[in-house]
C-alpha cells in the first residue's frame, strides 16, 4: 500500500506567527480490483499497448484509493512529487522473486485484461483475497505458479557443458587459478 500526503492549503496562524500546512493523507493500492474497475469504466485494456490519457491516468489514481470518504476534489491538489511517487509505486515489482531467463522466449501477444488475470487466478486456485495485492506481485505469483506447475524441461548436454565451462572460468578468474 502507498500512503501519500497531499498538500491542500497553507494558512498563516497569527497566534503562533507561523504558516500551517493543511494535508490530506491518502492510502492507495495498484491492484487487480482497481484495474478491473478502470477497465469496466473505460472498456479498454489497462495493460494495453496504447498509453493512457491524462484523464484516464487520473481516474485510475482515483480508483486506487483505499481511504474512505475521500473528497473528489483532493486530486486537484496532486503535486508532481505525488504523481512521481504513485508512478514509482506502480512500476516497482514488489517482490524478491527473480526469474532466470536461460533462453529467450517469444513475447506473448495476448492482450491482458482483468478477466484474463482472474482466469489465471482460477486456473491456479489462487484465493480471491489476492486480487487486493499489488498487481505486479500478483502477476509474479501467477508466473511462479505457471513455472512450478509445468513439466521441467531438460537442458541439452551441450548447454549444460557450456554453463559448467562458464562457471569454471568465472571461479578460476575469482581465485586467480589456472585450473
């Protein structure tokens, strides 16, 4: 979850002779739930190839909000730092999982929508509670389920030998050895 502070105004307190900043705290989550709401409103894929307009992006930010009773005009006070923080949060992977890409794979040309992700969750018996996770973490989890549930591919002998030679060369270089 991301929490941002939005500056909604500044006023001068004569009794203390200080400027006081009025802020609004906003909790947000980039999740399958917010993506699904956005797609139902705009009727196009959020994760599609075409970019989002300013209005579509702003609406997505509104749909990410978890803070109850958030006044809609609060989004008129978003600073560039707030927007940068939201974009950075959305783009982070939010997981320690990494994938070892030994062989290049063809990119999937399938258009990913909320329903496709819900289907993947259903196929892997992933609890619906996970729809509230950060979207990148959920997609990584689905990818892990795909890998763990698929039959293991055997690495050809020549590739095994090449990997072993590379590992041996790396160790010789680290230890300053000739073999």
